[in-house]
C-alpha cells in the first residue's frame, strides 16, 4: 500500500488530489456535536495543501436516499474544516455536477474544496457495479490522484471507496495508515494479557468478532444491551431488557467455547434497572435501582452495569498489556446511566498497556464524558471498520488501496 508520503515525495504542486475523508459527524440541526472525524483528517489535508496541491475533499454523511437532502448536507462540516485549517474552504453544492466542476476548476495550489454529500448521488452506494463505476468515473474526472483517508467507510463497497481508487494513482492517507498499524497490533504478535471489552446494543453485531476473539483474547468483558442476551443464556431473568432471544443458543455455544479455550468471559454481576427508558432529550433525573445480575425484576430493564461490575471490570483491565474496547456499557447519553461507560474509559486511562477505543459510540462517549483523548493509545474513527478488520474480513477500501 503506497502512502501519502510517497505522493508528496513525487510532488503535488498544482495537482488535483481527491481525498476520500470521513466527515460523517453527528449534527444537532446544523450544529456539529463532535468534530473528531474532521480533526482526524486534518494532517492529510494540511500536508497536501501546504505542498501546493489542489485538495478536493469528499465524504458521506448519514443515510440520505440517493438524492439531495438538506438535513444531511456537508456544509457544516466544510465550514468546520476551514476553521480547523485556518484557511478558506470552498464548498460545492453537488457531487459531480456544475458546482463541483466549477469549484474544482477554480482552485489554485494550496486551496481546499469540499464536495457535497456523496450519498446524494445514487451511484455512490449502488449495488450495480456499472452504476457505481459510472459515478466513480465522474469523480475521477475531478482529480489527478486519490488519497484514501476515510477509515470509517473502508468496509463499504462504495464508488468513492472501492471503484474510484482503481481509476487514479492511489495512496493511503495518514489516518488510514495509523488505523491499519493499530489494528495490526491487535491481530499480529499481540502483547498479553489481551483484554477486550465489548458493549453496545445488539449481540448480533458482535458475534463475528467474538467468534474470532475466542481464539485470540485472554479476557472478554461484556456490557451494554448485548449483555442481557448473555445473562439470559445463563438462565437468568432479564425482565424487559434488550434481548435477542434468537441468539441465545449461539451465545451459549460461545460461552462453552470460551471455557474450553481458556478465555475468561466476564459478565455483569449487578446492573442498574428501571421500569422505563430515560429521556435523552431533557436528561431528566431517572428513577432506578441496583440489583444483582441474577435478580432483574420481570417488569424492569437493565440500563447500565452496576458499581460492583464497574470495580470488577476495572480490575480485569488493570494488568492488560493490550486493550480493545468497542461499545458503551449502558445508556451513556443519560448522566444517570453513564457510570459504567465512564468506569471502563477510566480503567483504560489507568492501564499501563496499549489501549484502543474502537470508534463509534465508544469514541463519542470518551468525548462526551470529557476524557482527554491523548490519555488513550488510539481512538479509532471507524467502529464498524475496526470490528470487521478484527473479524478477519477483507475491507473493500483497503483492498482497493493495496492493488
């Protein structure tokens, strides 16, 4: 895989360089609530602009239906990118149309432009290879070289991620190079003890990675909504907690494999329960109780790991040489149910080993809860991409850069 340093060494002054970034930031109306993904691509964009390239940045945002939708415009992200770069950033109001062509044609060396949301064009996410290829061809006409730096999208077989690099000289940006390097540390010659903490809503989202980790990790700590399927698999009452009943047999088999393989599978010993889900808009104080994990009332749901579990998980992370964490331990968006996620994050901060926060809600939680990002070994920008890499899957965006 060629890197951006090789592109810079060849010289980019006056060349149009297409940077596939991941500017898929959370928005509250038109306000960005977490600009972490924008900041992650800054080193690549700045290096190219400083070297005199005409930088064309493109990304998706959200899941529009293949047509323009103001709610998913990249205009706020383009404005924020300009603020962080400390220079004007032009914005094209379409992807490959008149505005994009005019905006790119108007760039001079060292200037940056952002194209409108790639998913406003149905060719970006098309299942049909020819339709995707046609859109990639239109994008290729806007550039002389391609830099892939949108790690959060490399697991998607989309036009700008998979098809476009084949049409231009292609290179990995600084972010992707860093992300791949980190993931190799989690899969090749891993320093032990290797502890993985998994949370989030659905156990089905994590089954494939658990399957892989049962042969690699020393300990698996389970929290979040997915924990209740594990507790059900142990025969416990889980009340109205999030449960994937159809996954219970699979989870039981995984628990047996963990024991057979000598992998320590750690489940919550106590949980915070309530009769109703908290109001995440007003953040009104919640009414909850703490019960042992085998004593969840039939009319209540678990919303966070309890204090005894927090201490237990912290102790299981304390001696780790390598840690991977993906998924919150509870409904961290509400202050009354953020304690479990906060405890795991703090345990990573306190650990002496190499700690990786696996993107998605985990990365959002770290920022929301006010942790210093530099206190972690690495915070990934792609939760789904990280998990699929650990599952051993071939990621289309990385494969395209390696060709």
